């Protein structure tokens, strides 16, 4: 059989005979997903977890990272083997037409402006504090002076990120960010070693799922009581689960970005079940070669998702542990107007001048998050349109759709920034809502859908092995359960 007749192209040596030095060459969209989450996830919500619960919620970050890596890999594996985005296959799931794409994709599109309002506002509040402007000083129109100032800074941040997305290369920002963030992570690691965590409590908190109540000092404090007295700890679980690696809306775009990598059949062509069966069934050399090539190509998304999520989880746990050691004992919580400022102690505990490393890292991380989100959400939107209106997402129109979603995210984020807090809600409230709608529950359904897709849309030789199917089932059950618990706490709060 000639190369043109073969179902799968010849994999490169890095996949056919992989080694550690080859892994780095197959880090692709997963790195962008990681960079999008390093910001609000690690710096804010992992730190918030340690500050409030100590070691008690570490399991959220460990298991969320593991389960989401499985979720993402199953979908990336499918598009690599078939060239088809799994959402196209989900249209044929038993039940009403399009029910799963409607549940996962449409809320994802509607939630995009939340990220483009909450993240700039977090950074805007940090800039306000650094500028040493007063936090309480009358009002400006519909807003308090503090809210108005944060809105102005947030607008600047959004405009800068829009200009970067239009006129510059993400590679430059990514390289600078990696250097600064690596310095910050090294400092965090040194701080953890110096302060000396309780290893037994660390392991217990990471491995044994519990949902402790808020500590008494938190709900009785004049500073934090208003924010936490009527808030369920399960809502904290929802936002911590969403802090690791993003949500379903990120992963729709991630899978679409694989077309640009041209791993396997992704970005090359789409093949049917019958075509795959003809190629891989039987004992001929051609069938064995097709199976071997297919399995070698699946190593590319495995490397990408595995390495990216490993570092996301590691960095998240490091920030949560350091917050336990530094902030918990001081009863300092990233909340309200100080979502980023109290974490400066992570650096200044080592040396006061390291505050500049932290501040630089914050700016680069959050700008990189927004910049990367523009890139990811363009793919999320195009893939969503391709499910419901395939002709509108043809190659000739995809560029227009990408421009449209950039404008939608920018304008939607700007509108939400300037809506008074009494209408739009506060930052944590918006991000909690987003994590409820497109968080653990949606990710759990995704896993179940991929089990169905694997068993019905792939020939037996190309299906996942028993271990991978079992892990996908465990991930689906666990995230669906956590999603239901957090939804219950959000929509049916206890008095």
C-alpha cells in the first residue's frame, strides 16, 4: 500500500520511538490551556483555598487536574484518530437531537464575557492598590469611587490585551511570562521548603476528599463575615474545581486547535467508521500497520495533555500549600478587594524586594491569561458554530467568525465591567456562576459522552483499553457527582 493509500500518515520518529527529549516537541495547545489558567487559578483561588481551609481542600486541585486531563485526552485522541471534533459525534447521542452540544457548547459561548470581565477586574483592583488611590471616597455616577477606579483600570487592561491579540505574537509574551513565572515558582518552592509543611496533613488533604465547614474566625470576622457567612463551602469547591485547567468551554477550543498541529488525521481529513474498519480489521500487514500508526499518533495528545496538566496541578498545589503556611495562620484571605494583594507575602517573606517579582508575575500571568483566552475562545466559537450551522463555519468564513468572537468577548467583557456590581454581581460571584454552569458537571457529562463515542464511532482495534475506559468512567462519575453537589448548593442554598 502506498503512502497516499494509507489511512494514517507515517508518524515521526519522536512518536514511533519516543524518548524524554521528544516529549517537549509535542507540547502544543495544552501549553496554551495551561497559560490561560495560570493566573486566576493558581494566584487567586488556590491561594484562597489554603488561606481558608489549610490543607483540607488540596484534593480538589489534584483530582480535578487528573480527571480533566483524562477528559481532554479522550477527546484529543478521538480527533487524532478520526479528524472529527467529538461534538460532531455527540449530535447522535441517544435522546433529543443535539442535547449534549446544547448543554455544553451554548453555555460556553454565553459565559465567555464573564472571563473577560472578572479577570480584568481582578487585575484592575490590584493596580488600584498599587497606585495607592483611596478605596472609599464618595461615588462617581452609578459607581462607588473604588468600583469606578477598578472599572477604568480594567478597561485599560482589556484594551491592551485586545491590541496584543490583534497586532502581536503570543510567542513573545509567552516566553517572557515563562521566565518570570518560573522565577516566581522557584521562590514559592523555596518558601515551602523554608516554612516546612506538615507532610502528613498535606498528603491527607491531597488524597482524602472532605468538604470542611468555614472556620469560625472567617465567619465571625468583621472583614470577611459578609462574604462568607451565607456562602456554602460547596461553592468554594466549585470554584476550586474550575481553577485547575479551565472549564468545558476551554476544552472545546483546545480540541479544535489540534487541527493546526495536524496530529494523525486532525486537520487533514475526516474518516467514517466504515473507512476505519476497512483499514484496521483483518490480519493483513496493511491492517497491522494502520493500527500501529494510529496508536503512535495518539501519543502526541497524550504527551501534550499529560505534561501540561502535570505542571498545572503541581503549581496549583504549591500555591495552595504556601497559602496554608503563610496566610492561614495570619487569617489573611484573598477576597473582596484583596484578591491578589495578600499573596504578596509569598515573596516578601523571603525578601522584601521580591515583591517586584510577584507584581511582575501577576501582570504577565493575567495579561497572558486574557491573551490566550482570545486565542482559545476563537476556536471554541468556530467549533460550536460548525455543529449547529456547518456551512457558516466553512474555511472561507472561519476567519470572520474568529474576528466576531474577539469583538464579542471584548465588548461583552467591557459591558459587564461597567455594569454596576448590584446588577453584574461581584467577581467571585460571577466566576462561581461560570464554574457551576460549565465546570465539573459539564466535564463529567463530557467523559460519559466520550465513552459512548469510543464504543460506537471507533473500530474495536482503535478503542481505548480497559484501564483508560475505567479511568474515564471514574472521572465522569466523580465530576458529575461534584457538579450536582455544587449546583444544589448554588441553586438551593440552605437558610
